[in-house]
């Protein structure tokens, strides 16, 4: 069975004047449909570069990225726009909610670019916000705002969720609740990829972890098997 996501000898180099910065150096891995994978590492390890490449927000310097049998690394801008719109659900560290729209309206905003969206109210109920539909972001806690962001990512029925430091602005209790929600989403069949530098979450979740260090994949194991430092 071929992998759902394949990174094949991917390199990413940024040219800063006369200096070349190798953000990724010959990185390869596969992710199966329905997996929950954490990409971990310290700042500058290359994990956000992986997320940007997977999410179609940046392009490879060398190598190939294949998602569901399609080589997205060769996509032109039009195809990449459609890929980002229909195939990927994004959850970011900063919730990126529209401040003058309610929770319900923020999720409904995503419906305008969906083919066969889910019901916004139902999805908000599933993430525990059934009683906060008409609240504005400023009236919600950080954890609640991240739940709205997760609902917004889920409403278009993406093939997979890309979560970039989804607990970065949350306290430990809310961090754990968001990770358990992502786990619930995964148990319902959606592939989930989380980027984080939080070692406590990595070990507590006990999922598959791809560990990055200075642009190189240095480990691929279960969370409980991780070393104490990156």
C-alpha cells in the first residue's frame, strides 16, 4: 500500500544575500492515511518548513512531495490554491479569527470556499462550543478561540489537518484539551499532523514523532521513546 503522504529527499534552501540557509537537508518520510504524527524539534529545526511545504505555502528546492498519489511539489499556483482550499485544514498558533464575527460566523466564513461543507453549528458543538455560537473572539478564552479555529479547519472535510504549534498560546490544561480534540478528530478517520516544540505534549500523547534537528530528520519513534532533549 502506497503512503498517503511521501516526503522524498526534500531539500529547502533559502538564499539570504550571499548566504545559503539549508532549512531542510534531504528529508524523507511517509505518513499513512489516518495516522496521527507529531513533527517535533527546537526552534530552527526545520519543522515549520515541513509544514509550509506540506501546506502548499512554500516550494521545495529539491525532492518531491506526494499527497494521495499527486505530486504537489510540481503544482502550479492555480492547482496549489485548490489544494490548500479543499484538501488541507489549517490550525495555527495564533487563532486568526475575524474579531468582529461571532464563533459561528467565523466558521461559516470558511463555508464559502468549500465544495460539500459540514454544518457549522454541528461542528462547533462537536468541539464543545455549542453554547458559545454567538460570542465574539474577545469574549472567548484562548482555548475556546482555538476550538473555533479547529472547527473552521474541520468544516470543509479536509483530507488532513496541519496544526502549527496549536497549543503555543495556551496553558497546560487547555493545551491538553486541544490535543485530545485533535486525537478525537483523528479517531474519526482524519489524518492529523501536529508541529510542536513542547516535549511534555510529545511524551504525553505517545504518538509517532518525527524529530527534526538543524534541518535533518534525526529520529522517528513513539513519544514515550523520545529522548529528553532535541
